[in-house]
C-alpha cells in the first residue's frame, strides 16, 4: 500500500486497492481509479475521470475532465488527453454478451495529444507526438507526428513535438517555429533531424 502523501487525491476521489500511483501525481474531484492500474509520476487526472482496471499511464500524463480510459489502454510518458476523450475496448459490444476476454489494446505513444471529445476506437496505436484534433474519431493507426482530424479521422498534415503544424519545403525539411528543431519528411515518415 502506498503512502498517500506521495501523491494528492481529492477527498471525493475513489482509488481502489492494488493500484500504483507515482510521486507528485494529482487526482481531482469525483475520479475513480479502479484496481491494478499503474499511474506514473507527476500526472494530473482532472475531475470526473474513470481509469479502468489495469490501465497504464506513464509519467507526466495530463488527463482533462470527463475522460474515460478503459481496460486495454496504455499511455506512455507526456501524453495529453483533452476533455471528454473516450477510448473503447471492444469492437462489437452487446449488453447481453460478455466480451471481457476480447478487450483490444490501444497504445498511445510518448508525447501524443488527443483533443477534446475525440473517440479512439480500440486496437489502434497513436504514434509518438501525433496530434488528434478535437472531435476526431480514430479508426486506424496514426503515424508518429501525424495530424489527424474528422470522422473518420484522416491525416491532414504533420506536427512538431511542440505542437506546431510543419510546412515542408521541396527538400522535405521543416523547422518548428517555436523550438527551431528541424524535421525531415521521407517515405511518408517524419523524423527529427539530430544535430551533429
């Protein structure tokens, strides 16, 4: 059992036995962290969030109000989940049919952002530093650094690690206007250009 003084939990939050919560994490009003979850350090779990059994959140994950994170979801470090984001975990749910043994995995990779009211249909990976626009419905894998919007979500560009749309020149190079990091687009993949 962890010492609660390692993290903050509002008195209205319910944290079930068997969950691990990292140092510096804050869990706000009316949240429910169900059994056997792993929540990393310095996370912020906004009001009225449900974290279902065995969900894994890395370090510095920001979860805004009214988000539902269901069993099968893994979020790596530095993921941002906007208000009212929803994950599913069964492709064909029926009230009268128990499909708990068919939960599909969803991996949200390091640094990805999922905008307000987006829905992530289970079984798809969200790439590193990908950016899912508000209200998007993701029905397939999203590449690293991709910007996707709409229902169903479609790719409309690329984003920097600082969250700016990248405009590539004829050589396939783009610079983030905030960080000045250089990116390269090659074979429909974006990579950061490491300084030598």
